[in-house]
């Protein structure tokens, strides 16, 4: 598929110049408009286009995975007029496109669209609208046409000037192919598609109306690096650790004893134990399913959650409450939020025995252990939000977490003799609970940091964040060494060997963090603290000035600044592209986020490597586009999104739309290397922690750029 797509791009780019010598490819459409008054306040706006021979204009109902559909941008319609549904289309046709592997819907020779509107302001004189689309023959061009409809010149007419409905999605095309369409599609005999099922068009890759008005180049779907399995194993380990908490560990012998007695009486104890273990996994996986539905409604839901100020502040407060509860403040037990009737009902059903006893026992465990599992689930959700595949990443995480909890229960149910090797419940469980409290307290400030970064409040800069973590880990070390006691701690004059060793490890970790206050990179926790750029001292001792750029501070290009690892970076696309043309270097687009953990991991672990850093400093022009940037756009640059209909008011929204609808991707980081004509120089990539892979990707883009400019 990739090879076919590259051939398609090559064909388009090479035939563009050849075709331009034969005829004008920039104006294959001749437009006519008219207005028909259909009622007291209703009108039909009629768009008609004469299409040059061999050209095809794609329908607004075209398959979202194929060529660009027609879209309308309505100007100044708030309180003035209302657009009544989608425009009706007359005489559309269909053909199968072998490149996109989709059935496309399009106009040939003549296009006619009828858009009903209702006028709300009786003094309204005219309606302005911009039409976007794509027309193709041997090459494809972007269509953009501004229309002004004079309502005073409206003719009287019927409410319906034609019959047309959207075609069925993925409709099967039958019949013998009539001719080859642009060497790309096989066309059926032309057919008036006036009937069809409901079809909801999805906007596909093209530029926002207010930017880069030249023709759009086709782009492939980005093969984002899948880190779902790493999240799965992280969640699996978290599930195993949760077993050591006071909410779960005391239930192990009780549960295993129950299944052992069932096995002795009815012989089905092991069967029910298996149902119990599988039910734990199932319940956690089912918890992730609603997020798939939310993602269908809004593909950017996870990115929005990860960067939303209120969501991050909510998680910060929840984690603080969880930590206080684990420290012994019982009034803050989150299980109190769960109705007692839920726990009672699940427990009663499990005590009845039978086939579903295992399931209801699993449900009881999930509910009553929420005090200890809740923080882990919150942290997993936060990490899944930055995953490459959104809801699927969260499902992987829930699968791993549920399996981590369920697996030990299943093993012990089949081999109950192992119970004798488990330690007895005791004071050590409370110590484990307190340790989890310290961990939750530290993670709470990560969510607060996300909110601070997104809004650029500068309350929790890098030094402050690291100071808080140093204080938490030092206090935890003092607790482990027995120098601090909390209300539920049993009096003791000695500490165990394991606790002593854990105390040494925690103290060492606190000492490791200290140099971070003066600019040390802290690779062990890279991605957690704010970046060096977001610090009181941006050039910490012995770090950021290493391998400094050849451009000195007073020779920075206009609009640029020093970014991660002292790389010269732009934050505006147009400025960066202009500079790339000036210095004859490719442009490396970095779609990133203020609160993107994987972005920080790339910057701190990959970009600063000896093989990568010289390339980023000397061979490319880097532009970082922050999709969660909350800075307001000037009023004259704000616009209505042609994709969602929402008003784009911030810099982050602008870049997010560019990434989502031009490059068909909504996860960060995303890296695209382009030439001066904005053509991709290689396949875009996402999170790529392997240095060799990322280096090869950069080299491929540079080689392609150099070959083009020879």
C-alpha cells in the first residue's frame, strides 16, 4: 500500500508539469449561481459548475478515506440566517478508486448543488459563503471559490429544485468498467444516484480556510509508533503492586478459602475461581469501552482530556484526597462515594453460589478495593490519554491492570498450598499503604504541572516541581527509617531489612533529584518535570549550554528562540517555512503539547543524543506547533472551522486542526519533514524512542531533500 501511494504521489507531481503545457489545469470549473425564494423566509442557494472534459469534482458525500469532499464555510451567519441541512446534489456518479480502496462519489461535466437556508434577519441583503473541494484529472487541484448571493434578486420557485440524497457509504459498484479514471479508478457506467442511505461525511485532510491558500498536497495516514504494549505491561505491574495494599491483600486468603471449600463440596471450586479471575479482567476492560464511543463522537477526546485545565485540576485534587486517605484520614475514603447498596447487592449475589458467584465476587472486589485501585486507575487514564491510539490504548491499559490483579488470584485458587508462603496481614500493610500515599502525592503534582504548562501560569516551574518531589521523597525516606510516624502506625523500635533497604533507595532517589534544581537532565524521570525551557533559569549549570548552537544569542532568526537542548526553534509555521526557504533547509514540523509527556521524553532522551542533536541544530529548520497552546489568536485571524463548525480562537486549536485534518493524526508527538513546496520528504512518525530508528528517519528525509535540490 505504501509503495502504491508513493507511486501515486510521484505520478501526480511529475504529470503536473507535463499537463500544464497542454491546457490550463488551474481553472477546470466555470461557476454559476442563482437564488430561489421558496417561502416567506426560506431560500434555495443554487451552485452550478460546468466541468471541463475528463475532470471530476468530488461530492460533499465522498468517502472520507478518499479524495477531498466539498465543504462550505458560511460567513457571518450567527443571528442572520440558518443553513438547513446538507446541500442537495444533482447527477452524481460513483467509481472505485484503487489507490484509496474506496468507492468515490463525484460530478462530471456538470455539478449542481442546492442549499436550503432560512433567513432570521429580515433586513439581510446577502449571504456570503466559501466552497472548498477537490477536482482531479491527470492531476488534482484544490478548489476554493467565494460566492455572494444577493437575496434581492431571488426568483420565486418550488421549495425543491431537484431530488438527491447522499449515497450509501461503501456502496458496491457493479457493471463493466467504462474507462480508466486518471489511472486511479475504474468507473462504472454513469448513473444518477438519486437514492441512498444516510451518510455522515467526515472532514478529511485539507488546510483551514484562513491558512496556506495554495493547492493542498495529498498526505498519507501517519503510522504512529504503537506503545500500547508498553502501557499494557506498566499497567500489569501496577495491578500486581495493588495486591499489596490493605484493600486487596486481606481478601486473598478469604477468597481462596471460599473456592477451596466449593471445590471440596461440589467439585466446581476451580471452575468458579477461573470465572472469578476472568471476571476481574472483564470488568476493568468493560470500564474502557465507553471511551471508544466518546472517541467516535470526537476523535480528539483523549488529547482534549490530557490537556484540559479542569480535568487536570480535578485529578490533582482527587490524588491529594487519595493520598490523605492512605495517610490515615478515614473521612476522605473514596469508597464512601460508592452507594453501600452496590457493595451489598454484589456480595449477596456472590454468596448464593452458582455459575455467576465468581463474577459477583469479582465485582465486589473491584468496588471495595477502589480506595487503593482508584489512584492507579487515574494515573493509567492520564498516561493512556497521551497514547497513540486513544481509547484502544486505554483498553490495553485496563487489560493489563485487570490481568495483574486477577492472575495471582487464579494461580492461588488452583494451587492453594501457595497460600502458606504468603506473609500474614499485619502492621506492614499499613506501611505499604502510607508508601502508596507518598507516591500518589508525588503524582498529584504531575497533573497540576499539566494545567500550569497548558495555561503558562509559571506557578510550578521546573525548579519548584523538582523541589516538591525532593521534599516528598526525603519525607518518605524518613518514614521508612522510622523517624516519622502516622496515626495508624504500630509502635516499633526496629525496622525490617527490606524496609531499611527501601529507605536507602528512596534517599538515593531524593539525592539524585537534587542536581535537577541546577539544570541536570534527570533522565530517570524525563517527561515528568516541566522542560528546561519552563524554568526560572533556562540554562541550568552544565546542561543546556552543552553543544550550543552555532547561532549566538544575538543572532537568532526573527521569530525564533532557543528550545529543548538549546536548539533554535520556531513556534509559527509560516515564519519557519519562510526561514527554511531562505537558508535552503528542510522544515521539520513537530506537533507537540505543553503537557505532552512523550514529547518531553523525545526531547530529553532522543533529541539530545550525539547522533541526533547536530542534525536538529544544523541541517533542518525546526518548528514546534503546540496543539494545547491557549494563547488567543488576534480577532482578525480567528475563524469558523470548516471541519467542525466551531470557532477557532486559540493558537492551539489552529495547530490541532492542521494536524488532525491535514495529516490525519491527533496524537503527539508527530514529526513531519517537508520541502519548500510542503511535500513530505518521508513518512511522518510519532513517538519514536529508538535512537537508531529516529536517526534513520531524519537521514532519509535529508537525503530526499538534497536529491530534490541538486
